[in-house]
C-alpha cells in the first residue's frame, strides 16, 4: 500500500466509559462479586474524580507500508522483531496496519501519587487501578473506531499487539512511538515519552499495532485473529466473537484499612499466632492467596517450610509479567513459629524481572539486595502484625519499600493460613 495514510484520528477528549465489571476484574474481585462498604465508596470516588479531572486521549493512524520476513515486521521502513506479531499478521495475510497510542493522562498518575504521599494507600490503589481500566477502555474504543472505518472498506481489524507483550522486546517501544509520529497531520493530542527502560510516561499509556487485512473471510474462520475476544466494548455492532480474554492485567493487591489487631506476643501456654488478627490485606484476598499461591509443609521435626508465589508486573507499558518465589522456614509450633530462614528469588523460567528499571541499570546490585534482605529473621511469625514496613505496592522490585511490601504479603499470607488452621483445630 502506498500514498498518504488513509486514516488519522487525533482525539483530545474521547468518550471513556469504564465498565464496573472490568474495573472489579482489575481490582481482583470475582466477576459476580459486588463491591460493598469501603470498597464501593472508593470505587465511586475514583469514578467521580476521574470524570472531573481526568484528561484521556487517543491517537490512531494507518501506516502506509507493511512487510513481513523472517519473524520481522517492517512498517514504513521501521523494522520490529516480534515472532508473535509477525505470525498473526502473516496468518491473516495482512497488508497494512494501524498504529495507536492511548493514555489516561498524567493527572490520574499525579493524583494517585499525591494520595500515597498523604498516607492514603486505599485512595492511591483505587485510582491507580482506575487509570489502568481507562487505558483498557481507550484501547477498546480505538478498536471500535478502526472497525467502523475498516468495515466500509472491506477490511478486517486484527487483535492489537504491543511492545512488552510476549515475543516483543519492550526496548522497541521508542521505535514504535517515533513511527507513530511520522508524517502525521495532527500530532499526538498530548505529550508522551519513552524512558530508557522502555517505560511510558505517563505510565498509564499504551502503544499498539493493529493489523489490517482484506481477507475478511479468513479472520472469520480463525477466532484467534478476531480482536473481539479481548475487546470489552459493549453492544458493538461490529462484534464477530464474544469477549473472553481481558488485556494484560496489573498486579492485583487489595488495600485494606490499616490496623495491627491484638499485638501482644504469645506467652507460655498461649497460641503462637494471634487469632482473628487484622492484616494490612483484606481477609478474603488472604484466603484466596493461601489457597492459590501458598504451599505449606510440616516436616518430620515439626518445623515448617512454606513457598509463596508472587505474580506482579514491571512498571512499564501495562507491565511485563514477572514471578518471584518466597521460601520461608519456621521453627515448630512449640517453639513459637520463629522465622529461621527467608529467601526470595525469581521463579524458575521467569524473564520479566530482567525488564525492571533497577535490573536494567544495575542487575547485580538489585538482585544482591533482593537476595540479602531477610526481614524479621529470628523473630516469631506473629511479629509481622506489628511490623511497620515500607509502603510500596508497585509490581516491580526496584525500591526497598516495594520489596518490604511484598515480604509483608508473603508473611501475612502464611500467618493467615496457619492461624486459620489453628482456629479450625481448636
């Protein structure tokens, strides 16, 4: 395809509707679980704040050239290496592509940061996740507008793909942003930049490539090539398949009202773990984590070994998935469940941690810090209820506060599981 771009959209005020079901999913709630009490209050506040202060934007244009060869995708003389993107474009016999940039705006990010600095982690969390929901809604809106344009031209739109997704190095984010801005008539509605690590600023933003193909019948036969399965836009007249697969999800950590519960250490004859304790994480989340992320084994000498799996994301372009294993060793119940060993390391096969800003800047230094930090070593597990640790719920491990936060999640989940078992036995 040659000549000027056939499509360009530069919208500084797109209509954005965040669906409650999608927001609850990003918050980590089950699909049919309604928000109540404090969570409902925070959700309503986030909706209202963003409606008044948020400044989302959307930009899209059709590229004037597309070539595929050896796992490489060349768009207007800019070459990207992504076997997955190459495969989907080749399978659909795509002959052009649409380039898209969306952002929830810097206002949401800045306000969330202010709330954190004010010691309001609940407001921070709900607004931070709302920004992610806005990005998803913007991508769905962009897909609709592309489908609307393509439908009248006998074209089909393929699912979008972005740097940082599997098989596409996030380092190519800079090239894609530069490409999106080439030969544009209107320009991006507001500033967007790529940091050295590939992270977008504002961080609640996304760059994407949508393939375009004239082989509509081929897309209809191969549901993997239909973007509708990961597009949540309701009542879309261009929908070819039901919505099934959400976009990449951020870390799902629930904030809960602070409180230490009964902080008395266990004495002789008392339980080593405080029953009915108040944790920094909601009890329903701890219950789910204890069942899905935690493995506990009582050894022959009655000591305890536990493995907690943490799944998070890097703080860049909707996040590169990463997984870390937390190994915890406790003395026996009779000895008070004292923490005798702590280890944290990337889960086997994980590569997401190599995309963290701290890893890119100083891999040995960051990994040495992660390996060397052993909070509460030598203390009873019950001490986690009184631990005044750092507040850093970001999915990455670059900051000490974020690493402390994650150790707190692992230790609280183990405490919850053991205390629940003790209560059941009693």
